[in-house]
C-alpha cells in the first residue's frame, strides 16, 4: 500500500520539534531519520532498557535570532549569507587545524579548507559530499582528513582536497561520533547499527564489523596504545582492543567496569595520569582507570551536553544546561569537588577551549560568548545573537573560532596563546585525532 504523509517529529535527544519527515510508501517506515538540529537518529536499534534522557531545554528557535557583529569579531565564513534565513542545520561540529595553521571545516554538505594567515580567511579548496556532515573532521597522523556524511559514506581527503581513496559506504553516521585514524592509517567508525567498523589505509573494509555489538558507540573516543576507549548508549565506557584482526572488549561489564548511570554521548577527556574523564547523561562526571575501575565521580548541578576539557593542572571544566539557564563548572581532580561555578543566563551546550594563559572561551544558547579566567571570573563577554553550541577552538594565537546555529563560522580576537598541556579542547588537539601519544 502506498502512503503519502508528512510527520512532524520531536527529537528525543535535544527536544527540537521542527523535524518534518515525508513518508512516501510503507517501505519508508523502516528508514532512519535524523534530527535537523543535533543530527541524532530517531530510529535506533534496541540495545538496552535505557531510554534517551529528556533534554533540559529545547533547541533555540530561529525566529528569535538577531545576528550581530561584536567588536572583537575578525571574520566570518561564509561572508555572504542571508541573515533572515537560517541554515539547513545548525553548525554543531568543530573545525580541525593542521600544523601549518590551515583550518578544515565541515559546513553543511561540504568540506572547506581555509587559510587564516590574514585578516580574512582565504578559501583554499572545497569538497562537496552527498549530504550534510553532522560530526567534526579529524586529521590523522597520516595527514589525512576523515569525515562521515549523512549520505552514508566515509570520505578520506588529502590536505589538498583530493580523495585518498574512493568514498566508502559505511552506513549512517551517529551524531556525536567522529571517525578516528590511528598510527597505522586505519580509520575507526562507530556504526549506526551498533559496534565498530575498521577501514584499512587503502580504503577497504571487511564485510563483517570489526567488533559486532548491539551497542551504539554514539560518542567520540580516545585511542591509546591500540585501545579505543569510547562511550556507549548502554551506560558503559567500552575499552576495545584494536591490535587483532577482530575487536575484543577488554573490560568486564559484569564487574561494572566503565559503568555510569545513563547514555554517554560527550567526547572523552584524559588526565595527565592517563585516567579517563567521562560525562554521562545521568548528570555525573566520572574518573575511570584504564582497567575500567571507577576512581571517583562527582554529581553535576545540571546536564552536560558538551564535552569536558582539562587544563595543565588537571582541573576539569564542563558546560551545563540547567532548565533555561546554564553554568560552567570547574572540578578539582585532587579533591573531587566542584571548585567554582560560573553562571550564565542561557544553557551551555558548547565545549569550552582553554588558552595557554588559562582563559576559558565558550558560547551559550542565547548567543553570548564568554571569556572566563581560571578562577571563574568573567574577563569579557560578546553578543552575536545566534546560539553557539559547537565546540570552541583557538585556531592560532589571538583567534578563537565558534560555529553558530545559522551555519556561520566566526572568529573573534582573544588574548590567549595556544595551550601546551592538558586536554584543552574537544578531542584534545587542534588535529582532533583523538590519539594519546607518548
């Protein structure tokens, strides 16, 4: 029987209520649909009794946006944009930066390489893909850029914008998972149907998953010594051995290794002692040893939708959503207590970036950019009038970059040099490789 109807769906992950899905025939009921705001899939495989936690706040409404040009703004990309028309989807990912200072951004359905040596960015190349790219790009140690598009393909690009190998169909991307490259040039992809996929340096993938599992690893993990540590939507952090021909779980769930209280969607971070920092949707922050044992946890005064970052002194920072307000909290890993909290008038979904002078930069859902010192005192704020929910990145000394919900990438002047220690941003480094070396 043929059907023609349009469904308006509310995302169970972020609360956005404007998703319209057209159903043309009965076979389409089996398709996977994605939120236009956060990129998360609606139809997920059954894997546990857990249900997605309700969002503390709904996504900001476009009709309330009022794009402004703050005094510190140095550039925006694209330069020409219809300010009255929102982009197809918010910019929720973070650009990567190579050792030469070139910026690689995923903007809707294309990858863009920018030179930022001058006052205005120069477009070096663009590479279109079939559909939008929800996740962040990752630069591997082989110098190749990896992105995963909603067209179901993995793209591996050289730094001059050419395909390293033909785009490979790997299935739908997960909204919070970035593909990672390892030291051997392999690419690791968290599968939308559960488990982990391996793509070799030549772009070949086995027909069988590297790790077969019903669990969606809908977060971005860390690779250390041939082990991938990644959060799952079964409330566990998983440690997966990457050194063999097939994946193997190293931690015992029966021993509660890596166990939290709910979904894990935020990217992981790491302390200087090589222990893991994990935020769960159960409103707790956890510290796990590399054998999976819980060392300590802290109750958070709100929901962490962004990822934690760590400074050179092992202080942990994470933005929180608290109904219609927010806060940035600092947790001292030595005392396992909240050291201070910086309140904002709007929820914080973005991941902060830490400058080399200890200054924290982040945006909130009202469109305010905050610069806060290591003691939790505001240094300055700027208003852009459009929600900022992407991870923050200091692309070079004196320049901090944000993604806006209207699809713009903007750069502001800041006073910070690049950090040299800690886990100071989303995925730790400018390349966003997720690799822990040394």
